[in-house]
């Protein structure tokens, strides 16, 4: 039985607790603050996955409300994440409930982030994935508002993610958009090569060895199977797969342009 089955079956109970347990319980319409833990229940699998799912959608709602209103683009972005995860009807209701909880004025952002960090037990790759999912949703309208940027600063601070990585992830998302662009073929090719360098986090004057090293590092950090093993909910594996695909596309574009083997 996976993490969702453990929740629905009542086996999660006291094992989660804290602000994340309270949020998830409220979204489901019952308490998760007490109950017996199923024998053999794995902290490194179900508990981390439940915490990640709960934090993802509640924080997404909080960021969406940061500038005082939730735009249609932000709502569509949240639903797009749900669609990518192929959530069942119960999971969708829970995700929407968490999104709504995150919009409330009394949402305890720092407490939620602190528990997520503690549940992940220093798994930096999971925390990076969490940040990237939030950025994708927040940038659905094309720009981070000052209030949203302030929240992202708090997220990085609590999760221990250097601010420079936030800027790199913004570059990655803009690079994805450039890869999808059309227009003049010559200009499009130049734009896509520039986007490929941004995707790998290297400058155009980087050596071939540096590009290969950056590619290998990103593939190691974002390997879907590795992320799921560390606690990424199975339903989110498609998000990780898409990022890996984008990294591969960027690398192949640079290999072709440079004549690399």
C-alpha cells in the first residue's frame, strides 16, 4: 500500500502530525493527529511523500494569494500540476483543499516549510524539486511579483537553498519557454542555443568538458527514480521526467552545435 493508501486506510495517523498533518487532515475532512501507525510503516517512503504532497499544494496556494488575489493563470498552473500527476478524484479534492488552506491569512508558512525540511532529512534534491514546482506555478503569469519574490526568499531561507539557485531555476524555466518558441528559424536557433546554455547553467564560452560535467551533475540530481526513492510522491514522477527530458534536449543541442562527441 502506497502513501495515499496509508492515509485513506487510517494508518498514517500520529506518524505525520505537526502543521502538515493538520493541513492534510483538514483537507480530507478528518483528523490525522492521532491513530496507530501500521506495522512496518516506512518513514523514508510514505511519510516523506505525504509531507511533500501536502506542502506542495498548500504553499502553492499561499504564493498564489501573495499579491492579494489569485489569478486565473495561477489557478490553471495549479490544476496543470494536478493533471501532470494523474491524481485520482480523492487526491484532486485533497490537493484543491490544500491549495485553499494555503490561501488563508493564518497559514503558517515557516512552520510548514520547517516540517517539510525536517521530514526530508536533508535530502537537498527533494527540496530543490519542491522549489522548482513552486516556481513553475508562480511564473504561470510570466513574472514574479514583489510579494511572491519575498515568499520565495523565505522558502530558500528555511529550506537552506542558496538564493543563487532560485535565479538559476528561473533561468531554467525561461529556457523551457524559449525551446518552445517559433518565429524566424535563424533567430530561433540562436535563442534555443542560448536557452540550452541557461538550462545547463553554463556560459556560452564554457569548455566542452565543463558542459559535460554540468550535464552529468544535473542528470544525477534530477533522476526520477532517485527522487522517488528519496521520497518524491510517485504521482510527481512525470514532473521529474519532463525536467530530465529538457536537460537532455539542451545537451544534445549544444553537442550538435559544438560538434561534441
